[in-house]
């Protein structure tokens, strides 16, 4: 299921989305349309387009750059797929083909295929999650770019950023983060936002830390599983050497290890999926929430500055009207952001709790399932081995 | 929207993510994804199963793995099951009906013959050597041995006792037997009756016996040393044997071929009779094992054309026949419990060393008391090994090697205070030393060695010298090893014995594989340690995350998760040490032991080389004699003839030595194989149990966590 990864909340909304998009008689969608949306309806019930990773990024950036959406948590863009490890291994496999035994080769190939598949599934999931989040958002789903993204069946011909743009982005980020520090230093009038700000700052750092640590943990778990795999195959060769009792014993143990390593690998993969990916997602999402707070803080500072400017203008009785309009604009902007941001942050929390709950429950269940499977294997193997002696 | 297809086009540039977004009417729930074709994948159907992709790949591998295994496991079973039946049924019935058929019975079951001989002989060797110099009263021997000696075989008495019993026979039998109940005598007489047949058998196979006849009167030097050592043992051993003797005597009168034991009896009796016979003719003892071997060799080819099955079945048969013996043997083993405890640092600085408490618990009467404790340092253990290998390795005995010296590890211990790595080092060494000592005492003939006993009992040992890695002696040793290696390469032995040929190959292969396996297990240990460390760090991180989470239930759940991860970290840690101590160390031990086995093979090869050299020398001398004859120089002819007889004697002696060492090595290797199987079985099961325990704990932890996760609202 598409939205499996991030909480049941999404799932419902997404299925809703599907109905809205797809069904002419879908109540929600129709009502939206009826309310006079200027967006063109989808021309077809069913359509498909091919999109690249860069196009996802483009969509995300278009959201970020749109002033209209300043008051929303922009769904974080999916991370770039990382096939480096796989590619490296593939290369190694190609090089080492001559020096390996056939079993080793097939085994390594299988390993690689499994790994490739896992990364692939993960990447698909991340991209899906992004689209689902957008589709589930009451405002963003009506975005024109989003519809173009979904419907336009030609290449969007977005290109990756060139070096100059990247450099610009970098400077923008530096400025932004410096500004962010300044803005963050401003005491907020609203307790809710003040609290959210401190919370998010801390939360983001910790989730970042936890995500990095979980990655490391899972990586070593995977290497341990790989070791067991290799032990199994060596035991197997050892067992096929001869036909003595000991060799039969080795074969049995090898068979067991082969199975347990599969379980261990699954444990690692599931931890990756349920835990690390969750943390990673919330790392990005909390960054997005932080960005929202930054935009609000920026607006607040602008508003306060405008207020000061207005006071000054009034004192000097000069350009009062202009200052008043600026102040009005700033005030409106700030209030608009504040209003939607409050709801967004509350939603963020609900989503987060739901997602954590779902994933943690699933994690525990999977861990239990695997441990029980492992236990079962060990039990039966020990039974056989002990029965033999 | 729900159908998302990713088609990474994998050519050289690896990935181009293409997303195919497709909006469907009712596809909401049934979103399908088809993964991309894997590069080079020959099995596209594997990829169809996208959800269980990992399984799809490995699933096939499993079935592939599975299928060959039943094939490979079946044949051995046959081998395993059939021979023993032969062993048990044939000799038994034959004996019961006609004693004459003993020889016949032996032929159909060569494996049993070999088996029992191989296992029971190593000491016969000694005992023969023993008794021969003291043949002052061969008559009583003749009368009694038929009863006692075979019986001890029959009962499958562990060699240790038998050796002792035998010695006792030599000295104490005449009076004992006379004082014994008449039943014993009856048994003896009945045995004697049976023996005649065997003697006849012996005569039926004259060539073998004849070849033995030209026996040099002076036994090889090493034999004497053995004799000496054994003689020393004697006074202490006395009590035990008498008990044994009495027991045997009591059980003996029962209907002669008492079931079960009779199979080994035929063999035992047979070989013993030969010994007796040779002793009676005041032959020197050394030829008895050789007789056996000759017999074996004679019998083997005739029975089974392909020699390989014989080898394997012979190696298997003993384990079967020895199953019965094992009970007593294991009993024997429990009689001697050695444990090494309390490693303690003595001294300071670079002169510091670790002293280990070696506690022995035994009911063996060869020791002065039931429990005793000594303190030994590592070099003492090495010294023991040096002594043992000096004495026994040229006989082809497998001397268990001690753990390696580790300058780095020890230096750490010396310098470092309370470092976990040095504590681990000490514990590892302690365990290794314990296993080493246990292996030494479980070797029936090494246990008899006075040095072993001294090591276990004596309060103060002279400081073992020349065990230091960086000493002059160490250097010399290295030099010796190097020359050995060179000479080994130069010796081109054309292996006559298929068994040895295969075994040497097997051992080499096995060592190679074990080394590989060991490397992998070590890496598993390291990764598991890493995992444990990373889990600990993650646990802390999650705890922090939990503390900053503002939803109470989620915060609670996260801190619970942190706790679970903390426990799991402990679990991984324990498992890592289990990986290491039960699995990795076992492999390390056996890599060392296989090295020792190869050493045995080398000793045998050396003996063969000596024999061949002597053969060549003899050839030269003969040529010289022919030349002299031709040149008609009678004055030097006599000297040449003398030389020829001298070298002939040497050739026979060396040949005999070679055969003896071959027999010993073979026995040792079979014993080793059996012990290896038992060790692996025990240790791996122990290891799996530790894994089992880990999984149980894991289940417990996650079970406790699940409600917490569900309580998040």
C-alpha cells in the first residue's frame, strides 16, 4: 500500500484523495469543485505520467517559493535515492567474478539483488509519501503545479540546479540560518508559538541524532547478518567435504544459519523501514516545521519593524500612509501565517504521534514475529541435533 | 495515482528515477508497484514478487541448498548402520557356534577389527614394551594373560586402566590368579581352549608371522624411555587394576561370549593371542602392533576392493563400537576434572606474569589425593607441551597444542591496570589453557606421562625455560621449524596407504575451511560488538528524543523503547562473547589441533624417509659387496657382509618404526576425529542454546514494549 509507511492517518486521507481525484461523484472532491475552485479538474479518471526525482524536487521547491504557502508546513522533499552501495558492490561483483566460486557468486548476486530491491522499495515509498502528503493537504493539493505534475504527460523538462544556482542556494541558506538565529532570539508574544519554537529546535536536533544513530545500529546489524550468511556458506562447504557425521552436523547447522541470517537481515530491514525511516522522515518534517516557524518569525519581525517605522513616520508625520500600508500588509501576512501555522503545527503533532504509534507498534510486532521465528528455528534445529547424538 | 512504476534504467549510469503516477478509479487500496528489472538478472520471475522481494531471492537459494543435502546425508547413514550389524552379529554367532570360525568372522567385518584394534592398541603397544623386558616369567603370563588381557578388551576398559592392568599382570598375576576363585580358572581354561584355535590361526597365516621374526633384539631407544616412564607409574596404579581385575574375573566366567562385548572380544582375543604367541617365543614386544597391522593390511584389500569406503567405514565403525565404551570412558573422564581459575597477576612491570590456579579433582588412584590445587604460570603450560612433544611426538602421538603466546596481549596485561580488553584477554587465555589441559589429560597415554602428573600435582615446578618467544631458544626453535619445513618439502613420499593419502588431503582442506570460518566468526564477533555499542548509543539518543517529546504517551513509549534497546544492547554483548568463547575459540582450537595432526603426519613421513634412506644404504652396501665379490677381495668381503646385516637390521627396524608410527598416527587421528565430532557437537549446541536464549529474551523485551506502543494516543 502506498502510504503504509507513515501512519494510518495518511492512508485514509490518501484514499480520500484517490476518490476525490478519480471519482466524479466523490462527495469531497465535488464539493471542492463546486465551491468554485479555479483549478482545472482532471481530464481523465485515470492517467499516468513518468516523473524523475528532479521533478519531485521541482514540485517541492515550487511550494517553498510560493508566498501563498508561507503559512503551511511544506511536505519535505523525498531524499535522493542512494544506490551507491549497490553500484559499488555490483562493480566488485563484476571484478571478482573470476576469483569466486559459483556458490559465492550466486550468493553475492542474491545479496545484491535483495539489497537493490530494498533500496528501490524504500525510494518508491519516500516519493509516494511526499505525493500523498501533498494530496492530503487541503490547500496544497489544489496547487496548479501539482496538477501539472500529475497530469502533464510530457517531460516537465526541469533540470537539476547548476553550480551557480547551487552556490546561490548555499548562500541563501547561510543567510537564512543566520537570520533564523536572529529571528529565533526574538521573544514571541504568543505562548503557543514560543513553546513550539523551543520544542521544535530541540526536537529537530534530537531526531537528527537518533536518526543517525539508528542508521549506524542498523548498518552493523546488517553486517552481522552478512557474517552469518558467510558463516553458513562456509559451513556448507565444510559439510560437503565428506560424509561423516560431523559433516552432516555441519550441514544442518549451515542450514539453520542460512535461515537465521535471513531473519536477522529481515530484522535489520524492518528496523530500517519502521524506525530509521520514521526518524528520517520526521527529521525532514521537523525541519519543514522549523522553516514555517522561521517564516512566521520573519513576518513577526517585519511586522514589528513596520510598527516601529509607522511610529517613526507618525512622529515625523512623514510618509504615514505608506508606512501604514506596509504595516497593514505585514500585519496581515503575519496574522495569516500565524493562523494557518497554528493549525499546521497541531496537525503536525497529531500526525507525528499517529505515525510513531503505528510504526512503533509495527516495529514491536515485527521484532516479535522475527524473534519467534528464530526461536522456532533454533528449537527445531536443536531438537534434531540433540536427537542425533 | 496509486500505480507507481519506477523504472530505473540501469545501464552504466545507474539510476534514473522515473515515476509513473497514475490515477485510477478504485485502485486506492490495491496499489501495485513493479520493481525494475535487476541488471543481469536471469530470473525475471523473481522480481515479480515485489512485496516479499527479499524472500523471493533467497527462497530459491534455500531450495537449492536443501536439495543436495538429503542426497549427501543418506549414503553415510548406510555406512553407518550396516557395518556395526556385521560387527555385532557375525562374530557373535560364530563364536557361539564354533570357536574355529573366529578367523572367518573376522574377515567379513574388517572394519570392526580395525576399529577395535585402533582404539585399544595404543596402550598395548606400551604394555607389550613393558612386559617384554620383564619376561622373566613368561609362563604365568601365558597362563593368565589369555584371560585378563582379552577380557579387558572385551569390557572395553578404557586404555588407561588396561595399561595399568597389564602391568599388573606382569608382576602380580601368578599369585593373584592362584588365589582367585575356581571360576576364574575355569574361565582361563576355557579361554585357553579358545586360544589354541587362535594360535592355529596364527599359523595359518605364516607369512605374516615370519616376516616379523627377524626381530632386532634391541628395541629402539624411545621404547626404553617409555618403559621407564611407565614403570615409574606402576606403584601408584596398583590398586585400581586389582579392582578391575577382580571385576573382570567375576564377569568373565559367565557364558563365555557374553553378548555385546563379544564382537570386540574376537578382535581383542585375536590380537592378544598373537601377542602372547610372540611373547612366548621370546619375541620382542614391538612386533605385536605390527602383527595387527599386517593382518589388517592383509585382510583389508581382500575384503573391500575400493579402499576408500573401508577407510571411511573404519573411521565410523569405531565410533559406533565405541559408543558402549564411551560410557565407561566418559566415566573415566569425569574422574579427572581440571579447572583453571583465579588468574592472578604476580609481580610488577615487565616481569609480571599471570598465575592460574589449576585445580584437579579426581578419583584416579594414580594421584596422591582426590583434590589438589597448584599455581601455574603460562610458560609452565608451554613447558609442559615442550616436554610432551619432545617425548611423544616422534611416536606419532597427537600432542594437544597450547594457546599461542601473545606478546601484545600480555604486555597490555602487564602495563594496563583494569582494562576491559586485558580482562578479556586473561579470560580468553584462562579458558584456552583449561581446554588445553583437559585435552592433554583426556589423551590416554599422555595422562600416564609423569610430567603431566607432576604438572598437576607438584607444588613447585622448575621454571620452564626456552618458552620465551624472544629468547635464544625461541630463535633456535624457529630455525628448527624452518629447516623442518624445508626438509618436508624435499621429501617426496609416494603414499601407499590410501587412508593416509585421503586423510592428509582432508585435514588440509578442513584446516583451510576452518580458518576461513574462523575469520568470519571473528568478524561476526566484531560486528556484534559494534552492534551492541551502536545500540547503546541509539538507546541514549532515543531516551533524549523521548524526553523532548511533548506528547506524554509518546514520550513514555520512547523512553520505554530506549530501555528495550538498552537491554538489547546487553543481549548483543552477551551474544558477542558467546560467539567468541563458544564458537570462535572452538574453531581456533581446532585450527591449532589440525596443525598438530599435520605434525603427526610429518612425523610419519620422517619415519618413512628414514626407512627409505636405510633401504638405499642397504642397496649401496649390497652393490659394494657385489663389486668386492667380482673384484675378488675376500678380506673386505666379511666387513661388507657385516655391514649388510647391520643395514638389513636397520631397514627392518626403521620399517617397523614406520609401521608402528603409521598405526599410532592412524589411531590418534581417529581418536581426534571422534573427539572433534563430540566437541563440535557439544559446543555448537551450546552456542545455539545461547542464541536461543537471546531470542527468548528478545521476545520478552518486545512483548513488554508492545502495550506501551499501543498506549500511545
